[in-house]
C-alpha cells in the first residue's frame, strides 16, 4: 500500500467513524458496490476525483478540507461562525466568548449570559 492510498483510506475511515457510518452504508450512499469503501480504507484502491468528491459531499466537506492536516482542520460550522464574527460588536463577541468558555468547562451558560446575548445590539444570527 502506498502512502497516498494509506492517507486517503485512513481519512475516509476517520470521517466515517466520526459520523457512525458503516463502510457498506457509505458505499451505498455514494452509489458504489457493497465493499467499495472497504477497499478504499484498506488502500487496495484509490478513489477517482469525482468519487472522492462524492465522499466529501456526503461528509459535508470540500476536497481541500479532506486533504488538510488534522491539526489545521476547521469544520464547516466553525468556518460559518468565523465568517460572521466581523459583524458582531465587542460586547457581542465578549458574550460569545463567555458561552464558549462555559461550554468548554461543561457548564451551561447562566441566565445572565443568555440575557446579555439577547440584549447586545442588533439581532445578529450566527
């Protein structure tokens, strides 16, 4: 198995397991035979660009994101949030940061934080 096949197979497996999808299910969802993803994951075959594009579409990522280093990967949702940050004022950004910190610590945002988010300027949807 060469390095390219190994990377693609491992990446497909990582994405598939993160979503809780079987090899069989992914194969069927992209219109391939039952054991297609098994062959990709094992490095026995390399998907074509159009097929890899179907796999990426299934997982909601771009081809570029598929090949990104895991340490620099940004999910599509995180990208959407980041693209909206410039529209927020400083008070809204502080409120958002407080919510993120609460989520990281496992705590739920307080009523005060929720009120602050609701009352910080315009209604900016994230």
